[in-house]
């Protein structure tokens, strides 16, 4: 059977006016599904996905690039953004407000994105990079008090990417470093569980499927590498998949654990089956590096979308593998 | 009382006046004395004069006295009538008038009087030979007798009048009835017919005039009924003949006969009378008369009812679509009366009666409609209160039958009848109201109704004109106006009247309003998909159903809100639109394949070359033409539908714009005139629905949605070939605010162009053309590149010889200096030094950010370089247009323009020198614009590479054009000559050409000064000279004078040599006129008042005289 041709994007969101670096969906609550996008010039666009138009535009981070966006408590009215002005800002967007209610100076000049963990109500942990290039700092959001600082003695190079989640034993954080290693941290005990040298080049992005205890990372090469966490929380190489062109900006596993999407430096979005890393589709639309991919969290599985933001200033929205 | 019979009684008027004037005699005795002489006289001598004398006296007697003397007065009058032998008509008429007067003002109290008068009057009407037939009397006489009879019946006392209907009277009554019927039926004069019908009504106490009437009680009605039952067959026969008679008989006759018929039937068949048949036995021994009496038994009722149904059908068919509304009103009354009086006795008639009633519900006459509504309400209420469920059943049964016979009726009957049938259909729906839903849930009903609509609404697509009409104004030139173009009339196979179509639309709307929307949409979408035969009709129906379900254009009695909720409506509309715009239903071929296949001819058809496209159409395939035609209509109907949906949804349609605006805009740019107009109308509907002030605003505000589709579709030109077209429409409608969004898509366009080079180039070229046109209008060039002409030499009114020489030398060096610096082509790829310094300050990797429109123009121009050498002439022409526009934009950034010009020069040069004669003038025009924008830069190239060819060509053609006749002006060579000559002057000025180049140009132009050249070439040539005179007036002067010199120049000083010009003393030649004209202009510039020649300084350089003139 012939493979079907890759689909076209459902639609394109234009008008961000600069390269799109960060994306985040918010479909919960009342009202139409929203997509937040952060641009290279500090603008955060709130896209109404029903009208496919920007509902509002927030000027943030003093015109510096926005590199990460997330909603707090899954509420459409409170947003957290990380910019290259070394700040993390908390926004109150309720009732038409667009005020920064709180902010944190991280001191990090790098590109590493923060990671948020809302483990218990009222207690939200934020992992962020610091002015020390290798260090991860985990803070309690309500008071910005530092919970811990994670740093290895050996030279791993700059912190590149990370993901934090709640394990039975407590919060766990997985971080990728400039030398190509991935380190699994026990946040409560401030010590590494395990360390694995996955790539010869810096780890550009990683994502972890907490349910399957399996993660994936990509670097500036042509290969995507997946790894397992065994019972003793030690990292093991698992599987890998080759791509045609090198370089990944971001990797995202869909919440249902069925597919994985990569944002490629070759302007393409690639979709893989997560179970066996089977390449499923190459989504071609962008004319420049794809910076970010995100899956929507819509209640109705048929309306779960994939969005990709690119340096070509466009956000492409796709409806793929959403039937079953 | 008095006034009522005035019309038939002219005397009455005089009486009236008289009586008003004088006092009347009240005392019967005096009155008797007063009247007696004239009565006696009349008895003795029955003459007209005597009757009139009596009449005159009657007026002075009061009503009371008259009543007492009634018999006495009537006696002589009746005596006149009774006298045997022929009588003059005038006399009888006078008698009638007198009797009428008496009867009008008195009452008949005695039965004998009534009976005798009645029979005497009847005798006056019938022919003496054959009492059964009407007399051959004059019209006036008949009218006056009938009037008298009518008055008699009105003046009869209530307690005696019913004796008329007793069985013993039947023969006499029968004779009267048949006589009156015969009059109504056979008489030619309308007034007699009406009068006899009125008489008949009065005879059975059914008169409807304004006078007082006896209201019969129940047993009296029964009496009337049984009497009439005897005559029913005759009445029915005669009246149905009258009703079905010629329409020209006038509505009054028809109305009266209908009324008499239904009043009769209403009495005879009244439910209340037939329920108690027992009374009939009262008929004792009446002898032969007994045979006349009809016994209204159940079996009789049944038989009669069946016969009546036949008569009723006949009456309905003649009157339901009667042109006069009063007739239609009477039919409503008829139906109402019979339905309320005898619906149980005449069961067979209920169906037709309902049908007739319902058919009037949408009558165009409001009075009929209102009457019908009240009647229906009444009937419906009565049937409900009677606890009879069958009313709805009858209706739905009728509806079903009608739906079944609809297609046949629509094929066979005339328009009037069709309209009636459809109105009946609509009426049923209206009465059923919310119950339509129940009826439609029956699969049989839905199937019947939907199929009937499909068959009835079949379009006639044989009109070939539709295909031929190409949009002359391309969509890009649509005026930004909400004014809708009146829609093209649809032609149907089975009817022509627009009213019929509008009735059908109302039916569909009514279905949509009351029916279950999902059910209906499903059914008709199913039909839409089922067969291409149904597709257009199904779309038409769907369109109306949606509009109806939104409550638009539905006439309902109640002002209730549409029951369809917004969400249902929206989702139905969504699914229909999706169906409409799906690839297979939207991209139907509307242009013959022969045209579509060949890109060259597609371009031609875009260029509105109607004759050509006609030639290319295969004449042997008429079905194909019909198919194309049908496709055009299909698309139009769908477009109309989408527009209607927008109106139905209102502002809620905004969300649907993201899906539907692109397809509509796609069709707005369609080559077919009809489609593009309908699409434009749909856009206007969108504007109305979504509250945009104009299509322009609609496009601008939704450009994001449009561009989304455009950019996606650009990537798939084979599936969605029309994206460039939409883009072109957008460019035309938008403004500069669109640019940031457009810039994004322009890149897509260029990428798509690069990827599909050969097939889609024409389309892309037109997009780029419209894009550049838009850019030119969005960014009007404020910094024009016009350099002030350098005329230093001419600034001084008088220059010394030495100064002149110095200036000349300086200028020449200066010019040569610049020429050397600027024209080295090798330097051109190096960016200008100032740009380099910019880069130094901003950092090595950052290139200076160009304004978007400049960047776009640059990108487009880049493509032009390649496309300039396209093998297709039309594309080359289009590209030359685009190139010109690019240059216009880029001229404000010379740094960008010059390198681009350099790069496209070789290709352009090729167009200028070696191309088709069509392309050369176009290329030359581009060259002129280029010269205007970057003069110096091109000087050397032009003088080296272009001028020699142009001048040679001009010289060569000059010989041909002098010898040619007027036909020559239609040739391409001529057009080329003209274009070159027209552009050459300004070009030379802009390029600031010098010496040798000017010589070449002038040499080439000189032959065109000949008066033998076509006049426009001469004019163009003169314009060249005029331009060059600005540049180098001396040279021009000299060259002109060499050809023909009108004056001899004497040196002002003996030391100077005499001037010898070769044109001196030449005879007048072919150049003389134009040269003189030019020399005159050269010398006589108006600003300078000084006379010429006085301040001229003559000098010789380079073997040529130079002049410093006194001009500015």
C-alpha cells in the first residue's frame, strides 16, 4: 500500500511579526481553545483557535526573545513566560488584564527552557537555569524560595534542556547538557540518580514519557536517541532513529504517548510513532528553522492539534493522527 | 330605501328631487282623491302618457297613504299588463317603473297579491308563444321587469312569502326559476344576466343587497331547502355553464352565479336539514305536483353529493385562477360557506373545497388572502371543536396527492394553473404549520414532495449565451461597492412565469421553517449527491430551506421566533457549504476542454477574446455545451446559496468566513461573467450579514483567512489552480496595511512560481502584475527621479563668445567625465561605497533591512529576468508590464534598482532588438521608464546597443511608410515606428544623449518630417525634435536648416565669413511644412519677448555653426 501524502496544515497563524520560539496550548476552561506563542521580539500572542486570530498581544521581556511559555494551574488567565532578559514573569490575564504580577531574575543568558511541576495544589515547583551555566535551580513558585540547586562536580558544560516530573519518590528532573549527557536528578535529595552520555554533541531537546519511563533526546546530529529509566532510576540507552537532516529544536511526546513530534532545523516537522520510533510523516510547510512544537490538550481527542512555530514567523497548525 | 334602485329607474331620481322639495299628502282620502283621476284615465286609455301622469302623482303621496291605496293603484297598472294583444315596450316599461315605485315604498301583505303579481311579472318576461323561453324584448324592458320582480320579492311580507315554496306552488316557481336561469344563461347583456341572478337570489331569500331581508327560521329554511332541491339539477347545470362561460362576461355575472349556486347548495344540502329527513313525509296527496317533490333521503344525498362534486370541480377550475380578484374572493366564500354549512352532507366535495380555499391563501389580493385566512381559521376551528381528527388527515392526504400530480401538472397546464396548484401546495403547508414536521417524518411523503420539487424545478440550460459571456471587467476591477448586480434570470423547463418560481421558493422556505432541518438537509443533500440531474434543483431547494428555517421570507400568521436554534442552523449550513465547495462540486469545468487544455488559448480566453473562443469551441458537441452551461448554473446556485446562508446566519456567519470566503473570491475572479457576478453578489451578502461596509472591507478584514487558503493552495496548483486569481482579487481590494501579511504570501507565490515554471506561469504572471500594480498605488513615488534639465547654456540671455566657448568646453569635459565613471559595467556588482560603510557600522553579517515593498519588488524583478526570455510571447509581454512596475517601485532606492537593471539588461536588450514586433514597442516603453529612472546609468548601453538598431530600423521603415497607403497604419511595423518615435524624444532627454548619438537620432527622424509620412508619425517625429531642441537646440537648428532654410543669414560684421547652409535657396520640398513649424517654435518662444536673431552670436566649431540663442 502506498503511503499517503503528508497532509497540509489545517491553517497557518500569521502576524507574529518575528520568529516564533515558544508555543503552548490551553483548551481548558470556558471559551475557545487558545494557543500562546512567544516571539523573538518579546511579544506573546494569544491566539483564539476558533477565529484563528490573535485575541491579544502582550509586550513582554522588554523586547527580548520569549523562549518558554506555560499556563499555571491549567487556567487560561494565568501565564508564566521566560525571556532572554533573564527573567521569568507571571501574568494575570483574567478579565482583560495583562499585568505581570510577579517576576524572577534567573540570571541565565542561555536558551535553556524552564520546567514547571504542579505536584500538589498550592505547591508549584519551577526548575530554571541560572547564571552558573551548569546549574539547575528549583524554586517554590509562591515565594520564589529556592528548594535546591543541582550541579555536578564533573564538567558537563552548559545546561541545555530539562524536564521535571513527580515520581513516587518525589520530584525528578531530567536535564540535558552541552557535552551530550543526560542526567537524572533526585530533586528532593539534590543528587543525581544516573548519568548517561547520549550524544556526542550538545543535547538540544528532550522529553520524557513518565508513564513508560522512557525519554527521547535530540542534538545537532541526524539521530534521535531514546533511553529508558530502569527500576533503579538508572538511564539506559534504548532505541534510536535516523533523520534525513541534522538538528532538532524541540521534541514533544503527545500526552497519550502515541506519537512524537520533532521541530527540525531543516524546516520540517517530523512525526514518529512513540512506541517503536517509526517515522510516520514529514510535515513540510515552513521556510525556515522550526523552533517549537506543541500538542494541544483538548478534551475531545479529535480536536487535538499539533502546532509548530518557526523562524519564518509563522505558526502552522496541523490535525494529525487524531481520529483514533 | 329610495336610493337603491335608482340606477335602473331614472325617474326615481326626479321623484326624489321632487319629493324633497314638496310636502307629501298623508291623508289617504285626499290621496285617493288626488290619484283617482289618473287611475281612471289609465284604465280607460292605457297609454304611456297616462302611466307617466300617474307616476308623477304617486310621488306626492306619502308611503303610509300609498300602502293603504296599494291595491287601488296597482289595479290600473296590472290592468294594462293584462290587456290582451301586443303592447308597446315603452308602455310596459313605464308600468314597470310605476309598479316598482309603489312596491318599493309599500309592502305586499296579501298572499294573493304576491302570487298574482309574481306570475304576471313572470309572464312579462317569457315569450308569449312559448312560456318556457324568455321573450325577445329589449334589454331595458327586461331589466325593468326584473327590477320590479326583485322589488316585489323584497316587499313581500315574511308571513306570506313562504307560501311561495309550498309544494303547490312548485310548478309556478319552477317556471320562474327556469325562466330566470335561461335569462342568466342565454342573455347577452351583462346587466340583464346580473339582474336575473339577483332576482333568483331574492326569490330564495338569499339576496345580499342593503335592503332589509327576512331571516328565515329553521323550519322555513327547511321549506326553502326542499323547494330548491327540486330545482337543484337545473340550477347546477345552468350556473356551471354561466360560470364556465367566457371571461369577458364580466366578473359580476360570475360572482352572482357562484353565489346563487352555493347559497342553493348550502340550503339544499345543509347538514342540519339532512339530519332530520323525517319532515319530508308531510307531502300528502298533491297529485302530479307530488312527483316534483324531492325526498332528501340518504341515498339521494349521496348521489347528489357526487354530482355536486363534479359541478364543484368545474366551478373551481374556472374560477380559482380567475384574473379578477372578486371572483377568487367569491370562491373563498363558496368554499367557506359550503364547508361550514354542509361539510358532512357533501363529503365528496370537502377535498376540492379545501383545495380551493387553500389555493387562495397566497392570493396576491390582500382582501382575498385575509378572507381566506379567516375562513380557514374558522374551518379549522370548527373541525377541531367537532372532534374530527380527519382534518389534518385530509390535508396531508391532499398534499400527498398534489405532490404526486405536481410534476404532471407542471408539464401540462398553463402558467396560471401552475401558479394556482403551487399556491395550493403552499397553502396546505401553511395550514399544516408545525404539523408539517409530522407529515415529513412519513418517508413516503418526504420522498414524494422532494422528488416533485426536483422534477418541477428542473432548469433549462440551453441558453448558450451564458458560456459566451466572459467577464469583460476582470474581477480585479470590481468597484468596491455594496451595490449588487441584478441577478440573472433562471430559465426553467416547465414554467416561465417568475411568480411560479417565487411560489416554489416560498414552498421550500415554508418547509424549512416548519420542518425538521436535519431531516430536510439530509434528504436534499442525498438527492444532490444522487444524480447530477437533481443537483441544481437540490441546491436551489437547500438554499431556500435554510433561508426559510431562519425565518426569512416566510409569511406566518404568528410572529413566533424561528424554532430552529442557531446551533442547528449553523451546523446544517456548515455541512451544506462543505458539500458545495468540495472539489468535485466547486471546480466544475465551465470552459470548453479545448480551451482549458492549451495554456496559450486559456490566456486568450482570459483576454476576453470571445470570437476566438467561439471558433475553438467544438460545434459538433452540443451536449458538452449544455454540460458547461449546466455547470455554470450549478456554481451560480451554490454561490447564491452561500450568500443566502450568510444572510440567514447574520453576524454568526463571521466564523464561517474562514471557510467560505476563499471559494467565493475564487469565483469572483471567474472568467464566466455570470459566475463572477453572482460571486460578487454573494460577497455583498457577506458584507450585509457580517456588517462590513463594502467588499473591500470584507477582503481586508479577512485577509488572514484568505491568505491562509491562498498560501496552502499555492503549494498544490494542480488541485487548486485558482489561488493566484484570489490573490489578484485581494490585491485589488486591499491597501498598504495588507503588506506585512502579503509579503509572507508573496514568498509562497515566488516559491510556487519557481517550482512550477511552465504550466502556471501565465497565472502567476497575472498575480505578480496585480501585486506590482497594487504596490505602485500603495506606495506612490514621492521622490520622482526627474532631474532638472541641465540647460546652463541657455540660462543667460546673452553670452559672450568667449564665455560660451568656455562653458561648452567645461560642459563637454564634465559630461565625458561622468560617462566614464558611471558606465563601467564591471563596477556594478560591487555595492555602492555608502552601503559598505553602513555594513561596517552595523556589523558584518547584518544586511540593511529594506522596506518590505522594495524587497518584494526586488524579488519579483529577479523572476522577471528569467521570464523575460520565456518562449511564450504573451508571457513576455506580461513580464514587460511587470518589469515596468518594478522599476517604478524600485526607483526610490537607486542602490537596489541599478544592480537589478544591470542584471536584466541583456534580456531586455534582446526584447528590444530581436523580438516579435509586438514585444518590441512594449520593451521600448520599459526602456523609456528605465531611462526616466536611471538615465545616466543607461546612457552608454543605449547609445551602443539600442540606438543603432532603432535608428537603422527607423530609417529603413521610413522608406516603406512614405510609400504606403492608409492600410499601413494597421500594421505592426507602423505601431513599432510610432512607439519608438513617441518615446525617443523623452528618452534622449532623460539619458542626456550627446553629439554623435543625437546625430544618429536626428538623422533617423528627419525622413519622418516628410509630409508624405502618415500624419501620426509626423507628429511623433515633431515631438522628438521638440525634445531634442531642449537638449541641443543648436544642433536641431542646424540640421533643420540644412534641409530647408527659409532665411538668408548675413554676417553682422564684414570680418566674419558668410554662413552657408545647404538648405538655403532650396525649393519648397516635402519637409518644408514641418521644418518651418519647428523653426518657428525654436525661435519664437513666448516667454522671451525679445525678437530673435538680434542677440544671436554666431560661431563655428567642429565645422558646424553653434548658436547661443536668446531663449531660456
